[in-house]
């Protein structure tokens, strides 16, 4: 009987650690906890209403996943991705999303394409609204951009492909992409028109052009992100 109780307690402990790790990850991915920020166990334990032990285990889990680093004299900090990691990941992402775009040509309905056009326009409009420096507008523009890409992945009809794309997208904080759209008007315009060309190809039923346009779009987005981290890595203290 005691063995069963201990086993149940152990399983419950694992679930708690996983839940805390997921919550911390969500805060990092949204930008609520920025890159380079220190993660204090006491503060996190107080936020989540738990002891430090599951928080410590959750941080170890995130460290193993590469999202945080443990730095001497500072403890756990949100890791600043190396530019080469970004370029490497986006090279893979470009091929996967290019395949998704090509596969979705035969599956996307008129309503699907219209929904994607609405999302693209909303992303553009909300990134312009960011001049008001409202956090909600940033979240909205990022969300619409994510909807655009995730919808095409879903339309591919290949669930494994969609999961693989999602895994890469969750590698880097999503708020950074929104900052790029807001802070760089040229990038914002290019992103909007690149999406438009992908949709035009889908509407024409041109799988090869959809593949090519999506590949080039993702590669360019990855280069923008890599350059952002190059600039950021010189200003964030990580040692």
C-alpha cells in the first residue's frame, strides 16, 4: 500500500514539475520574461504557490532543453540564442514549410485562402498599431502571423510535418518576431507582400511557386532574426 502511495506521489511530483516548466516556458516565449533575464527560484516559487524544489527541477528541465543557462554568480538566466543556431533552425524550417505550402495547394479551399488573407492583413494592421506601444497589439500581430503559418501547415494534411514545424517555431521566443515587424518598416512591408505572393500561388494552384515563395520567405525571416540576436547578444550580459 505504501509503495502505491509513494508511486502516486512521485507521479504527481513529475506532473507538477512539468506544469511549472510549461508555465515558465510560456512566459519566456511570450517575452514576459526577456532573454538574458535572471530566473530567481524564490520569486517563481512564490508566483506559483509551491516550494523551491519543483521550481529548481523545472529550471533543470528547461536548461536541458536549451532554453536557459546556469551562469556563475547569477544562477539561471534566459539563454540568448546564437545567430548560427537561428540560421540552422530556419534552414530546416524553410524546407518543411515549403513542403507544407506545396501540399496545401490541392487542399486549400477558397474560404481557407480568404481566411489567410484576413490574417495577413490583420497582422500588418496590428503591427502598425504598435506605434502606440501597447503590449496587446504586439501579441495580436504575432498571433496573426502564427495563424498564417500554422494554418498552411495544417492544410498540408500531414500532422507529423505540422508538429515538426511547430517544434522549430517553439525554439525561440515568439515576441521577437513581433518586435521585428514593429520596429523595421521595410521588413514589415516585405513580410506582408511575401505572404501575399504565397497566397496568390495557392489560389492559382501553383505548388512549385508556393514552395519557392515560402522557402525564400522563411529564410529571409530567419536571417532577420539571426541579425537581431547578433545585435542583442552584444548588449545582454550573460557572463
